[in-house]
């Protein structure tokens, strides 16, 4: 074996080594960016030593990405320097066997060598490790952590000087370098949750809980309170028989107490479970001893803040007041929790119905207190002139202040009919969506334009 053959084989082995190094740096770069820091933190808590190293590298992401870039650049230069000459020495004898003229063999050899080196470099050194890193980010990050860490230590002076120079150039152009932040926005988390549900990682109930948590802080007390017109209250003075009669009819646990039946003058509330327990024991009881103070919450208070206040004061009911100091309604702990876990029913709720019920192919019965946001989300309906209106009942009243039972409001594609109304309050409406089916392709094209 002559020296030229040995040189060619050595160069080919060096070429393969440089391709592997390129793959290592490319895989490290993409896996570091793609890996979930929450998963790495979990592995660290379980005692995984490689994960601890990865945790350090993720927190110093800018430095180690620079190390990856340096490694990719150096190996690419090495491949260009050694690759073409190596493949020229392989290709040239082949062309000589086919008696290719010398004036043609030289450019063909150069072009073929350049193509082969570029193809192998891009496919094996760039694309393949990139795809693997995206698909198996955790495994590749853990596998490549030590080599990249030691490369970063060895090349620290060069990486530090290059990073410093880059920052200086950015500052000259008025750009302040920003730290890499892996914190995700609420919208990104919602997308991740939806993807996790679609892939079967979480079930529909878990998805609904997490979606409710995100919308929880956006809701106000007035959105979920029992409105003043539907409040069941007791008027002082009242006796035990009157209390028992109200309990038997409505079966609530807590009732606001008013003065002279005026709901703007609430003196407190009574917990009938507490009262009846004392009463059943045979001990003498006085109703006034069981009237507790009712905390006040403004109608535009976020329900998350209302929950904290009720927890702090250890009560399950609060009085909601409007901007004029009058009673707007009451808010219970159950109302708040239902915003997270959904409808809570007990043995006394058999007569309750869902807020939105499908009654026909394109017909729905909807509680008048359902929020316009919920209807827009479920049916894709947009309500005009509804900036200061919260509920579907309020929107219908805004369209026609004298609206009453069996009256209706027509929109371009939907018909809303009042099913039940009491004292100018719309309690239930029907939605007829058959008009949606009559939309013409011409109208759809007009909207698209």
C-alpha cells in the first residue's frame, strides 16, 4: 500500500470524524433549545447527574449555543478543507478508467467532490441530527451534555471573546442583547395543553380544568353572582317556623337577612345547618345569635380576589354591591368553584338544568344569565353593540327594552326568542340557528373579501 492510498484512507476517516463532530454540535444546539426545562428539573430532583449538567447549560444557554456555533463552523471549515481534495483523489482514478479526457476530468472531479462533500455534510451533519434532536430532545441533550460541557471549558477564552465582540457590535447599533427566556405565555401553554389532549397525554376533563383555570382570573363577580332579582332572603324579624318554611321550599344552606324586606339593607346571613344543629339539640336558641356578618365585594372584583377574601374571612357567601352601594347580588363559594370544576350538583339539585341545552337539530335553550363570551365561543356568534353587555338576556333587552315572553330578536342568521321573563328580567331564551343553513356561497365570498 503506497503513501497516497494511506493518505486517502486517513483523510476519509478524518472526514467521517468531522461529520460526527458536526452532528454532535448540531444535535446539541437544537436539543438544548427544544428540551423542556421542567422535565430536566424533575430529573435533577430524582438525582440524575447528567440532568444536573444539562440544567446548568440551559441556564447558560447563550454561552453553550455559542459553543455549538463555534464547533459547527470549525468542523464545516475542516470538511471543506479536507473533503474536496480527498474525494478528488478517489474520483480522478475512476474517470481515468473511463478514459475521460484530462481537460474534462479536472472540472468534473472538482464539481463532483464539491457536491458529495456538500450533500454528506448537509444530510448527515445537519438535517439528520436536527430532526433527531427535535424528536428526541431529552435523550440527545443528556447524551451530548458532557462532550459539549468539556468543549465549552476548553474553548472558553475564544467563546467569551466572540460573545463579547458580538454584544459590543449590537450595542453600537443600539440593540441590547437579551437573555434567553424559556418562560411560556398563557397562549403557548394553552396550545401545549391542546396538543397534549390530542395526543392522549391528558383526558378531556383535565384539559377542561386547565382551560377553566386560565379563564378564572378574567371573570368578575358580576359574571357569576346570583343577581338581586333571584336572591332568596329572610326579613327580620322572623320565627323558626318561617325559617323552616323557607328552607323546605328552597333548600339552601345560607340566606341573607334583610331589614323590612329591603335588599339594599342586608344585616348579615344565617347558616341554617349551624342553626338547625343547635335547634335539634334541644337547647334554647335565639335567631339573632346565629346571624353572621356578610363580607362585601364589588361587582367588578375578580373572582380570584373574591375567593381569597372569602377564604381569609372563612365564609362561603358574600354580598356583591354595585357602584352606587346598592345590592347587586350574592356570590357563593360554590359559584366560584364551579368556574373551575364545572357544575356542582347535590341531592337537592335534581330540578336544575344545564345553562345551554340542545332541544333540536338547530335549536337551543339558553339561560338568560349565560355570558355572551360563552355563546361566542360555543357557537361562533358575534354580537354587535355589546361592548358594555355581559349576558344574552341583557343583550336582548338592549335590542328591545320592552321585550317580553314570546318576543324575539332577529339577526342576519339567528333568531332569539324569549321563553321566560319575570319583572323585566329575561330568564330563558331559545336560539334558532336554521338561518345559518341558508347562507349562500355568494354571502360567504362577500365576508371573505
